[in-house]
C-alpha cells in the first residue's frame, strides 16, 4: 500500500455542546437564585467561575468544530495527522467511536485519554478512509478497535 491522503475534520463535539449549554443554564439559574436569597459572595463567585469555565469550553468546542479540514497522510510506518508525525511504534491503539460519521482517536503508549490533536473524523470518503486506515494498522501491527473513548475537549 502506497501513501494515501484523506481530508479530515475535527469531531463536531455535539455532546459537549449540549452538556455545556445545560450546565450554563443551570449555573445562571443558581447565580440568580443566590442573588435573590442573598447568599454569600463566595457562593456567587464560585458559581460565576464555574459559569466562565463552561463558556470557555463551549467556545473552544465551537471553534474547533468550525475549523477547515486538514489532511491525513498514511505513510509506510507513520501517520501525519494535523501536521503531526505519529510513528506506528508510538501508538497503543487506534479507536473508532460511532457508526454514522465515526470519530477516530489515536491513543499513544502511556496515555489514558486520546489527545485532542490525535482525534478526527473523515470529511469525505469515510468508508474508504476507515478501510485504508485498517489496512495500515494491520501492516504496522497497530491494534484497531471499535470502542467509545475519552478525549480532551
């Protein structure tokens, strides 16, 4: 198998968007309720800090989802994902999560969570891309599994 090139995107993060929107709504309610009940300034400040954190996560997720597609290159003994060279020997497992528009995560040795830079979905030619990625994994003795996984934002 020679070098192959595919267009990839960042995962949409829809679950994170829904969770953060719900969390922001609850925190706004909590801050308003705390002000009416004249709770301590520490309680109101803590809720406001949590609110700010949720807003930052929400904006970061939206920004990542709106980025333009980049390229995935399948070379002989390495992958190039988002401009990063990842050697086959450094990969613990390649994870595929989901059936429709699946998310692919590459978990390096020594990591419990897939780094965000190593998480993507195919922008087009998804079936062919997953098939070629599977062939590449077999050739390079990298385990490929269909399983849910954790990733940063």
